[in-house]
C-alpha cells in the first residue's frame, strides 16, 4: 500500500532503538525524511546513517535529552517545520507504591506526559497552518489496563491520554490527527528490564521470566519493533485521516477488553 507520505518530514524521539526506531524505519520506508532524537550520540548517529543508506531519505540526528528545556529547544530548532511527530520516551522504573516520592512522580510526568505535550504545543500550529499533520504518541497498555508495578507509568501516561482526548478533537478540523499507540510487551530493552524484575521477584531466571510472560500473551510471543512501526506509519499516512483521538492496543491480545 502506498501510504501517500513520501516527501513528508517527521520528528521521531527516542529513535535510536526499540519501538522508536521501528517507527522511524517504517516512516523512512514510506519515503519520509526524518529528524531523529535520542540521548546517546554515537548510537543515534549510527542508526541515522543506516536508515539513510537503506531507504534513501534524509535523516538528521540530534542527540539531546528531549525531557529538558534546552534539549527540546535544540531538537525543535533542528527539526523546523514537520508534518509528522512521533513522541517516545523510556518508561519509568517499576516498583511498589512505597518506593516513590514526589520527585519520582515529577520525573515520570516530565518524561511521559509533559514532554510530549510540549512537543505538540510547539509543532501543532505549523501543522494547522499547513492543513495537514499527524501526531502519534507511544504510550503504554497500562493506560487501558493499569499494571500494578508500573504506578509511575500508569499515572503519567494516563495524564497524556486525557490531554490527547481533548486536543485531538480541537485540531481535527484542520486536517491534523493525534492518536496514541499502546504497546504491550515487545522485544525491546524495556522488556528485558521488566523480565529481569520478574526474575528477581520470583527467584527465577530472566529466560524463565520471559517464557512465563510470553505464555500470558495469546499469540505466545513478544511483539516486534517492525510490526509496531508498520502501524505507526499507517496512522501517519494519508489513509488515516478519519482516525482521531484513539488509543490503539498492540499487545498480541493480552488485554481482554470489550471496549
């Protein structure tokens, strides 16, 4: 399927690995020029060079902490006017309710709620002026089915979901859509970290923890960054203009919901 976005320009944060990289690659495969961001300069530069060589698109790498004001300003200055925004940031650590103080919640809010909002506020006006734009926020299945040990993530990402619910309806008349992608367990560094947490808690090996968690997913495996990226690219396509303010689960059927 021709997604109809060749020649568009996208900003993808958290793009050096995992789900962010999966989205960046899928957009590049559709002919989209990229501005990619992550913290680790060497890794990001290597990924940018690889994507540019593989897909023949322009890829600009900006290594910065997107959760800081200075870092965000640098990324936005380099990005300029973009047609597509994909926000992504690593989730806060798991734990018990007794583990977290105010500072932990502020850090989670900065990374997983306030930073995506700041990026949208900066870039939505240009999309509205152009009469076309796409925003995809990578959040978590926990906004539909909260995970007990992910209280920080549950809280921050639920706040972003509420913001998108209202804002998406306000910008839709101008040809701009905002949607959220809610990953379940995917084969990323985050999954490895959570596998390790389960292993420590239950006194088993990380490999056993992975098998245990895979068994709870109807498709009996973790998702891949490539299939996640394919959905992201579709939501950013010309064909997705009637999809507004949705929270789309990509979890292999693990979350049993009727609505």
